[in-house]
């Protein structure tokens, strides 16, 4: 499996969840203590998050990290 495909799938899921929560990229970055541009890079598939980053994202989005990863895997299977 190519890293780019994984990053794109994760980014689509992250964006969908963030928007469902009514959260801006700036707020997400602030809650995660990321650079303000990092959520955009993730959502566009230009970066692939580490496990630590996934935990920070899931904490900010108030969801289980396993759910975030599982939804990204589902997105990959749909492609």
C-alpha cells in the first residue's frame, strides 16, 4: 500500500470528522498544539501522521483513536 494513498484517505476522514464537529483547521491545530498549517497538510494528504499525532488529533476531536484509524482504513478500501 502506498503511503500517499494512506495519507489521502486519512486526510479525507480527518476533514469529514473535523467539519462534523464544526471545528476550523486553526482550532484543531491549536487544540493539538500543532503549527497552524499542519491540519491542512494532513487533510490534503501531504503529510502522514505519526501515532502520537493520531492520539493528539483524536483527543482534540473527542473520539477514540481506533475509530479514526478504522475510518481511514474503510476509506482506503472504498478506493
